[in-house]
């Protein structure tokens, strides 16, 4: 009797499905793997070391001249450098914001920084979501599942609190929502809104940096060229400023508190 073609090698469809599953799982780890690899190269080569106040002071005249001549190109370069620095989780985001305020003024730098930081943070979020978030979701126990569900239910308030309160590392706030599978739109909007106060505060500090450097240069001629002017950025970050951020952060949790109070009253 002629074979009708239905008796193929045993297990072929299952093997093909398993191979596709393995390929899909491997592919999900590629974005975060590339980020980690580039981050490792960046730290090994010392890319982040160029992002320093001493370098800014030393090169400030050249940078200012470049900005005056090629404003749009300089602004695009600033946005690109900032976004890449955030995506690679380099330290010094506050310094870059101050540098932006120094070079472009507080308003233009503030807008550019919010856009750049949101872009960089979204890259990290999407990369982590495709790998860490998917892996943890597949292996999540009841507690993590409930925690993830609660976080997503009040994602906007929680993310605004994390962004506004200056005690959580920026990179951690980029990754945590990915683990809890927060919607991309919610993440992007809360990031953009949540970083506005701090961004414009540091950009405003940067806009007044030139006068501070000039005073140091007058007291210690040649310190700017040598990059040795004593400018303490921490002196600008006053307790009052930090307190304002904390107040804004806790204010973002008011909707969560009210929601829980309403649920409690309804259950009673």
C-alpha cells in the first residue's frame, strides 16, 4: 500500500516547536545582553570618566563657542550622549543636566534633558521587560504575582513616587517596572512627568555655573584652564530642595491612599 505521507519521523513537530521556543527565549535576552556588553566596554574604557565637572570647566570656552556656532548640532549631540548614558546606566546624570543648563540655558536644557532621559530610560525598560520581566513572569509565585498586580494597578502613582523621590537610583527605577510588566505608555508618561522637577532644578543650577566659575577664576587665576576650580555642586542641592522633592513624591501617593480608604469603607 502506498504511503500517504503522514508517517514522518516521530517527534518532528514537537522538536520544531521546542527549537522555536528556545530561539524565542534566546532572542528575548539579546537586547539586555547587548546593553550589558556595551556597558562593560564603556566602563572598561572609562567613557564615563569624561563626564566630569573638571572637564566641563576646562573645555567650557570651546564648548560654548561650538554651541554658539552649531546650536542644533550641539543640542542633538547632547541629547544623544545623555540618552546613551542613561541607557548604559552611567553615573553622573545630575552632572549632565547641570552641563546642559550651563551650555544651553535652563529652559532649553530642561526640555532636551527630559526627552533624552525618557528615551534612554525607555530603552532600558524595553530591554529588561523582554528578558527579565518575561522570565520572572513565567516563574513567579503567588506573592510576586500579587505584588506585580498591585504595582500595575497603581503604576502611575508608584512610578511618579519613585521618580520624584531622590533616594532611588535611576537605573533601578528603569528596571523595576519592567519586572512588574507595567504598560509601556504608563511607564513613558510617568517617567517624562516624574523627572521634570529634578531636571529643571539641576538645569537651573547649571545656568548659573558660569558666574561661579568666574568668581573662582578671579580668586585663583588659571584654575579654569587647569580644571582645578573648586566648585561644589553639592552646595547647590539644599535641604529645602530635597524636601520639596520628597513632598512631591509623597503627594503622588495620595491617589493610592484614597483608593485604599474607599475600598476599606466599601468593605465595611
